[in-house]
C-alpha cells in the first residue's frame, strides 16, 4: 500500500503561499499539513485562522491541522470553520483527552492525537478505538528542519502492534525529519502517513520529492 503524503507548509514560502499551494494541488500529495504553534506549548509561533482560511481557499486537498497549542478545546470549532479536515491535538496539552476527541468528531473532522518523543504510545491505549490517526512526533515540536530521533521506529512498531488488536484501520503519521532517506524504514515499521516539510520545500524539485515519498513502498 502506498503511504499518504502530507507536506508541511511550515517550510513553504510565506511571501507567496499561493504558488506553493498550487504546486501541492498538482502534486501526488494526499493532504496538506498545517502546523499551528502558540508560543506556549512550543517555543515558536507560526500562524492562525486567517492564514489557514486563505490556504483553504486555494487548496484542493484536505487540511491536516496539527495543533501545538495549550487548551485546544477552546478553538476546535474555529479550526473546523477555517477549513480543517483532520485535527490533531497534542496528548501533553489535553487534560480531558477523551472529551476533546469526541468534540473533534462531533464537528465532523477526523480525530488525531500527537505524542511527543518522551510520551509512550501505551498512554493512548484507552482512546485508540476512538481515533482516526495517531501522530508520532519524531522531533521535539516547534521547528522544521530538525534531526530525526531514531527511537521513533520502536514507537511506531509498538503502536502498530497495539492498533492491530484495537483499531486496525488506524493511520499512523510520522512528523519531523522525514525524508526520502528514512521513509521506507518508517513504512516498514508500520507508519502510513508521512509529514515532510524541509525535505520537500528545500529540495530542487518539490514535485519530484513528493512523488518519491509517495512511491517508495515496502512491497
Ligand atoms: C514540527 C512540525 C513539523 C515540521 C516538520 O514541530 O510539527 O510538521 O513542519 O518539518 P521537517 O519535515 O522539516 O522536520
Ligand atoms: Zn506538524
């Protein structure tokens, strides 16, 4: 099975976002990954509702919105209204995670939870049945262009084993330091959604890099 590819526009050209969205529309990408950072949960601030709504205006692919913010419950409705199709909240930012997941689903979005590198995937066991996707952070969130953390492979394998029992349809997304160099190993470990920012937008031919990520398969 081919993976889903979700290019992260954190590494796009913000002065001319329209051109990059048009490129993604033409590409083999399946989703568009949108990183929202609040300067509290992570030591960086990215963008908010007006930019996401502007992206949605041009995007022909579903928006995969990754919320690196505290208290995400306060803003779920607004993220839906500005165009989110998948909403990912960080495990570490949610006190009542079960409730947050139900709220995302009630809005009609796919529900996803991200775990930081230090958070064991076992902590998701009791909500796994409710989730469409789990995002495994393979860097500490906050910035594009960081080095991939090798322990991620073990976490993906553990999560895939747990999902085989509890929710076989679960998508496993990997985010941080993903490139054509490690994508095959990530898929072999059990991931099936690849987020990639700097490796795509920093390449000479982003369309080609997306096609490579899409077409490197384990079989
Ligand atoms: C990091 C973000 C990532 C980031 C990935 O906190 O969640 O989505 O854009 O960028 P690369 O692929 O450059 O590591
Ligand atoms: Zn992300």
